[in-house]
C-alpha cells in the first residue's frame, strides 16, 4: 500500500485550485504526509491569502513565503524547515515562468533577459532547492519536478520554455547521479496539457488539449489528481528503485507518431 505517514513534504508552486501542485499536495496529504507549503509573496499579500484559504483543509504545519529569485527567501524557507521539522523527506518542485512574448513568434528573437529569466525560474530553481534540501534529507528522500513534452519536441507557442524544460530534465539526471549515494531519488513527471494559470500563457492551449483528447490512446487528457497520484507513488517506498527518470502521465500521448 502507498503510505507516506510521517513523511515531511515541501510543496512549491501552488497558485490556485487548478495548479498541478495543488493536485499533488492533495494526494500527498491523502497518503498521510505532513505538508509544508510555499507561496510566491507579493506586496499586497493577495497570493498568501488565496493559497492559505485553498490549503487550509490540508492543515499544513508550515506555510512559508518563497521567491526562488531571492536567496534570502530560500535560506529562510529551509531554516524554518530545519527549525520546525529537523529533516525533510519530500520536495515537490512545480515552478515555471517565462515572459509571454518569449513563448510565441520566432524562437531566434528570444530576448537575452527573457531567456535568462525562463531558465532561472523554471530550471535553476530546481538545482537551488535540491541543494538546500539535500542536507535535510538525512534518511534519504524523494525530489519530484514537473516537465512537459515541449522539452524533447518542438511544440507551437512553447519556445523558450521548451529549452527550460530540456534543461530541467537534464538537471534531474545530474541531481540523481549526485544524490543517489545519500538515497535521495530525483525524478520528473511529464504531464499532458492541463488548464492551469501557467499554461494559460501558452497560445492555443485549448486546441492542444482537444488534440490530445482525439489522439492519445486513452482519448482524453489527464487531471491534476492523476498527476498527484503519480507524484505520491514516486515519493513512496513503492518507487524505491526509480531515480533520474521522466515519467509520462499524459494518457499515452507521448507514444503516438501521428
């Protein structure tokens, strides 16, 4: 049986009830994990209020502001984890961002600043968070991130985010190689297209979803909770021999040639 009772899990990237991170948090909670939740702080505190109300039923024991572009935020987050929990078992990385203008048009016209921003938030943040989590995973652990097919194939209106996801998947392999001796496993889930706050910036997202529904072997796309189930599995002892992998949770779309 899948059991995460007593496991301490940090979940990043919840923005609203459509977030894949929200689906993952729900399933980790259902499996018995003790949750810590981060949110992206803003001057008016709107995100804090929205996320706090959403996750209240999960009764997280940690609720922390964390902007991965701010080193002090990162230090404060993991200091709080160390003070409250003493250790960490699970890290869920669900962070991605690119300027909307860098997702469409000619890829060769991507701005330097836009390229750097997309890779800093969407790729490097995994490396940062894993580096902070590693010394707290004293009994081993599991790190799971989210990727997408656009990291291995050219997808319309994805552009620089495809490069970021390719870098993310490569980072998964290098982190898995580094952390394996400490029994820390690092994996990615490549989810099919889902309507989220992040995907709303991708032009034609509804057309992409409808295409998957017509072509994927299961003739549908997937839900946040299905991705959450896969994440809970990867974080459990049932997946104790799996690391450095990309698990496709996309109703089988990835296998199709046409």
